[in-house]
C-alpha cells in the first residue's frame, strides 16, 4: 500500500513497515489499523518524518510510530527511537518543546451519583485555584533562583519538602519524580525567568485538568490494584514544563544545529538536529533536558495538591475522607538512558519518546513495587468530549517498542482547521449537553481543542491492546474540565 508516496508493507493487522531505502539506517514501523490509515493519512507529513528519523546515526531496530501519530517538530508526535549510547545521537526533536509533558491520575472515594450536583461548583473552584492559560502564573509564591534551582535538581521531591506531596506521591511518579543527572547550571537565565512563577500552572493548548468518572472496567484485578471502581470520581492532569521547558529546547536546538554541522551529519531535515550522546553538546542537552523534566514533575505535583485542596473546599471533607490519592504519573516527551534487548543481548540506549508513553511490564524493577505484580499504569487521555483510558504495560512492549506505547488520541485537525469547524457553534453548550462542565481562559482554546479535532482515542487504544503492547484496564469519561 502506498500512502503519501511512501510504501507501507503489512506485517500484521495493526503493524506496517516502511522498508529501509536510500540512507535509512533502519526500517520504519508503524502501529496503526488500516481503518485509521485510510481515514488519517491522505496527505500526511508524519509518515515522511518516520522515514527521516530512520536516518539518525546509531538508531537501533526501527524508527517507530504509535497509532496517535501526527506531524511534529523533527520527529512525528507518537514517534519512538532508540540510539546506541556509544555510537548514537540525541535529538531535541525526539523530545519536543514541552519537555516531560505528561499525565497524572488521582483517585477519590467519591461516587459520581452522590456528588454530580456539585460538579459545577467543583470545576469553578478548580478554575480559581489552578492558574490556566498562556503565561499563567501565581499558583504558589514566585520562586527565587535558589529555590527554582532546587526544583530543577530534585523534581517533585521539592513539593514534598514544602508540604505539597507525600512519600507515596513520590514513589508513584515515574523515576520517583526526579532524574538524578539533571544539571540546573546548564539551564539559561531566560529559562529561569520564565519558570520562576509557573510551578503549579496548567498553561494552554491541549493541557487540561479533568474530573472524570470511571465508566467501564476491563480488567478487575488490575483495576483493583490501581484503586479503580465503576462510578468513581477520578482526576486527570495533563501538562508539562511550561515556558521553562520550551526555553531549554529552544536554547539547545541552536547548539545542536551547530553540532550537526560540526560532526558532519547529513540529515534529511534540519529539525532533526542532533549531537553524539557522548559529546559535550549531547551531554549538556541531556542534563538540561532532565532539569526541565524535573520541573514538570514538580509542576504536576503542585497542581495535584491544589486540586486536592479544591475538592476538600467544595465537599467539606478531610483528605482521609476524600481518599484523594495518586495512582501514577507518566511522562511522554522525554529521552532516557535505558537498557533494552537488542540482537540477543542487553544494550544501553537513549530512548526518545516524543508523544509516547513508557509501558513497562510486570516484574520490572523500574516501576513502583506496588505495581510489579501487574505492570506499569499507562495513562491515555482522549479529547474533552469523549473518554480516556487507563491501560497497563506488557512484556511485548519491551520486545517490540522499547517499552513504549501511545500517549493520547492524536490530532486529526490542525488548530486552524478546528477553529474553522467551530465557527458558528456553541461548543460550551454542546459539552454541557453531554454532561460536561467546562471552564477555560478563552473560547479560542475550546475551539482549537474541540473533540472533532482529535482522533477517537478508542481506535488508538484498541490497536495497542490488540497488539498486546498495552492491555486495557478502565475507561473514564469527563464530567468537568478546566483549560487555558
């Protein structure tokens, strides 16, 4: 099958391969259904980006793409690539501007049927307590450079030291909320300025805080371990490293574009600017990126603290009565040094996950002890008008995708096209008619993020489930949303 001029060879029902040709070092491999190909890939540049990534020096096995694939900067969003630690490169395009954008799921003891009449005041309280929108600030006191440096070093541990996280919160965050080799001294003054008052802020675009109800359980055993039950009120938080992370990416793209020339790399796209992982430029970017990732984990932790406070104020309940607890926090814009099985042996590689989520299996020592019997929670948000999924990692993900899965629904329309489609419609009323209360900083964001702008996340999740990369655990639907 040819799509956008690119040959796709069917490997399995939901797995397609782009054969290596020209200067591609490895084949491309895409996890997607034929229905989704026919619906979403008429004139899509994302497939060309899968091919482009296959040119990276030191890339191992495949240039991978998950079913939520769409066009991004350099790498497609939904792209995964592992590069050898000694001979490979690191590329900011494989991480993205919003470093450690990720998702956090918290559960409560509340049942929707008992509290549905209070969802509207709850959403209003959340909107008051959690700053949203472009440039949003002021969730907590503006941090001094000394304090912000500690955040960049310690991640969500900083929130624990300031009474905004428990030890359980730290343990149930990917990497325990801290990448240990972060170097705050490699972060620019401009990034510090942008991040000083943004801890605990949601930002804009596709970022959100949702109040959801658990609609369906697919795996009762795993759901029990995760603390999920039908009819339960849960909270999803989706945001990243805000202006600080954007600045780190912007700063180092300039450095790595020069490095690409310095090391004589010939790449099909300048947006794939990269440097050898072991070079000064490569090590500096990795350490600065890790500092921005730590900022993001702390940001989501502070937001969760503010959300818990909002619940307590709305329902007049103590924390123990609410049962407001973190299930897990995953990142989906990151590059990490990991060990994976390649050509029959274990090898250290740098795994770029750009709009892709880690999905480690039962028994992995890199996931919390609480989940080692069932596997890592993998959180897949959909659009604000339909549903999201909780899934779990598998051994097959380790074998095929470097322990990676999809990260969301994936855009179906550009923001410009979404705005055009929203013209003349009352999207707030449409959502209210579905039982979804929404508050946002501006109507433009609602229009750009309208449900029709995204693929149906159930199609995306089903591909991963059928292929055994992740297994479905539960489906949740939104009843309250705040956005920038």
